[in-house]
C-alpha cells in the first residue's frame, strides 16, 4: 500500500512529467529498483519488466520522429541516429530533466553508493516510466508526453547529418532551377533570453514557403532549408 507521504511525492513527479496516472501503482512500480523490492521480501514489483517494454516503446517513438524529421536521410543514417538516442547517457540525461532520481525507491546499499545519479539506473528507470505511461494511457498519450517534455533534448542530440549544409545545398539547387535564392526572415521568438526558440520563414520566388524552428537563428534556417529540399524532392518524383 502506498503511504500518503509517498503519494504526495508521486503527485509531484507526475507534475514534473506532465502526465497524471489513472493507475498510480504502475508509476510506483516504474520507480522501484530491484534492490528495494528485494528488501521488501518480494512484496513489491520492481521496474525491470516495464524497462523491457519501455525500450521498445521508445524505439518506436524515436524512429517515427527521425523518419519525419529528415525525409532525405537514408535507412542506415536513421538507424545510427536512433542508436545514439537510445544509448544510456542520453536516456540518463532525459531522466535528469524530470529529476527522476529523487523519486526512486532504492535499497539501502544502492542509495549509499549514489544510485540516484547513476546513468545506468536512471536510463533503466526512464524506460520503465515511458512504459508505465504507455500501459496507463496508450501510445498516443505517451507520444504527447514524450514530445512535449523531451523533444528539445532529442532535437539537440539528433541533428540529422550535422555535416550537411542544407542552406548551401538549397541555394545551389534553387539558383540552378529558378535563377534565384531563398530569403530567410525571423517571424517569431519564444522563451527567455538564455533559452530562446526561433521561428524562421523561408520564401522562394513567391511560390514556396517553409517555417523552420530551432534553438538559434542558424538552426532554424537550416531546418527550413531542409524542409524545402524535401518538398522539392517530392515534386520531382
């Protein structure tokens, strides 16, 4: 049985996560390390089964995002990026974004040895929490929570083909095909000065337009150029 004090902590975690569980016991399981379950003499389930499911759910969501984010990327490139995003260090970073370690139930030994800040433990628990949301609310709700809370980190880690200058490629192609080059204009800025999000509108020959979003003007311009390259590719097929 979950105590009133623990329920208050779980409510705080749900606020951090941006999701209210219908079945709070699922969340409690996702936050329970096997060391704690062992100390409870097997009377409490740990997160390992949920971790297994969460790995698959995360893989699907990240694959779908990468597939949509860069229509020009090849299968091998997408696979490489996905592997980097589901690695332990990245997932641990995502876990720290929601202060996950603070809410874990750990055995005494694991707690004393700094388990709340171990990458391996945080990554596993993060996968378990994703699975708990999936079981509790379904895939669509899980995607909503994941995108809203964690996509800025994913975008930072998953700049598709960072060595590719989309603006340069687009300029060369449009100059050849249309005899002109795109123009870029910042149409909106959001967030505090140290963490702004920029919206840049790309216009080409009064015929094509795209809006790129990024943490800098340059990143937003590259995103807009990437979108238009994909659009021009579609018109040629």
